[in-house]
């Protein structure tokens, strides 16, 4: 397992009649020596209304992408 992960916020948008997802890095997570994770947020995701009508706030942890330094977003269709 990686020792560092990116924390990502997602947002949906429409392009050419399709719904796509954009990913924006909002922080990093570091593995701790006791098996947990330390999370460092540079921004916080905004709560949104889910398909079920509840308010939720989501963030993903993904391995870092090469060349994705501080302040750079992952605005594409895939988090990989």
C-alpha cells in the first residue's frame, strides 16, 4: 500500500449530452506508523444533495498521479 494518498472532491458536469465527473485534489493523506492515516486538507468539500434527498459530503482517497503537485486538479473523466 502507498504511504501517501491524494484526497479528492468530485463534481458532476454535462458534456456532449453525457454526465462526467471531475476530480479536484483538496488535500493529502499520510500513512501513520500505527496503521492509521493522517489527513491534511487544503480545502473542504461542499455538502450537496444526494439522489436520495439527503445532504452528504464526500471525498475520495486515491494514489497520487504523476505530475499532480500542489494546487493542480485532476479534472478528467477518470481518477486513474
